[in-house]
């Protein structure tokens, strides 16, 4: 059973859900603009509004075709299934090794969230309870979030979770999608990242040589660590881009995304 949810609270309106048999295909019909909250496929939602009785909304039995398409169109590129048997061994090995490398980097980089959470929690408690704000928490939160974003970009690409505008692309045949991706990688992705890497290399070298510090806060931290993270993030994107290029080439010629689980 598929589960998707998001929560939002507006004014005094709160929605929460419990698992009940679906009854009504359109749970949002007649809802006011402020009635937002959990919207979960195959769930029943209960809306609470101040001064009114609870209202029960029943979700559709199955997610719509459009919902499934939006969710799966990119994920199939990051499928964990085996490579096609007729794919050249060198290509299959390259795709598999690069995807495993990106998965490993993602598993390592995700741990940055722990010190990020701890730093922000400490700052909030120190500021609100003891009136003792820190000089370093703001900078550390920016640095760690930036490092998490850039160092995890290659892993995100391998899983196909970067933002895409698929309102036209989703309707194309697999071969057409593969051709579009292949030429976009060749004409824009790799040239753009190579230029970006060249420029970033100069920024990192200059930052280290000058001992560059951040001038917008009292703590004035060194800037080269976050710039080094940016450099490595670009390298990870270039590496994963090779795998994605091979995948799109295979889709363009064979009409099937490698590793896509049927």
C-alpha cells in the first residue's frame, strides 16, 4: 500500500488521518482554502476547524495515474534491478560501480544531519533558556547544510530525485526520453559542470592561500572548507553523470531504462 503525506496548518485548522476503507474519490471537494493538512493516498482524513464539527474525508482507493507517473518517472532511472543481459559488460560494470559509489557517498554524507541538528538545538536552548546565544551556530548550520546539499547531489542524481519539469516529458516514449536526456547531458550538463569545476578550483585555491574568512558574522569562520565541499560535490555530479549518460543512451537505443524494475 503506497503512502504519501504532507502536513500544513493554517489558522486553527488541523487535519489528521487514520487508516479506514476508502469511500470517496475526491476528498478535497468543498474544502475551504484554509483546510489543508495530511493528504494521504488510500487514507481517510479528518478535518478539525474551530467552531465546527469534525469532517471526515475518504481518499481514493488507488493513486491516480498522474500521481504514479510524477513519482516514478525519475525513480526508474535509479532502479536497483540488474543490468540488461544484452548490455556490453563494460557499460554495465561502469553503471553499477558508479551507482554504488554514489550510494556509498550518500550513506556517508547523510550523517552531516546529526551535527547540524545538534548545533541548531543547542543554539535554540542556549538562546531561549539561558539567554546565551552562540557565535558559531549560525555559520555552522549554513556550512553543514551547504555541504550536505552539494556532497549529496551526486547521490540524489543517481536516485532521480532532483526537481524536474515533467509535464511534457512524462508523456514521451522511453526512446524519446532517452534521446532528450542523452543530448542534454552532452550539450549542457557536462560542459556546464566542467566550467563550474574550473571556476571553483580557482575559488578554493585563492580561499586557502588568502586564509579567507566570512565577513558577515562575528565568528568569521574560514571559508575554504565549504568551498572544498562545493568542489567535491561537482566532482561527484560529474562521476554520476557518466552513469546517467550511459543509461540515457541505452534507453534511447533500446527503449528501456537500465535497472528499471518491472
